[in-house]
């Protein structure tokens, strides 16, 4: 574990401030997939100026019963479009909200 931590610290130190912030947001997103609340609360309203990673955290809180593994590929594609192709955050967040709502409806239909 010490070697892992040392490597991670060395990588973080090579990042600029924006890179560190993005890495932290992504790490928080990964943790949010594990620490889901016990009961679903439904979809909450999108805050103004919400980032894509903040939206993912919100959606994971709003839809805790969803199998996150099944969403990994489409979520990853949307994240890639946003980060690598500079696709607008609002568009990506809208698609993420629709994706989670569809997955929730599909799950409710099977219950």
C-alpha cells in the first residue's frame, strides 16, 4: 500500500491545480458509487453551474438502487465526450439525467 500511495502522490504532484481538482472530483464520484444511500430519493433539480462530475454525484445519490456497473460504459462515453471532445456540460448532464431516468424506469418495470 505504501508504494501505491507514493506513486499516487507523485502523480498528483505533477498535475496543475485544475488537474488536481478534476482528479479529486473523479475520486469523489468513484466513492459515491460505493456509498449510496439506503433508499432512493428520486431525481433532484439541477443546480445552476453544475459540473458534469457534480451531476454524476447528484445522480448517484438520487438513484442509489441502480447497478452502477451497467451504467459504466455509457457514462464513460459521455465523460469522454465532455473532457476530450469539449462537449458542453449542459448537454452531457442532460443526457446523463436521461440515462439514469431510463435505467431507473427499466428497473422499476422489472420489479
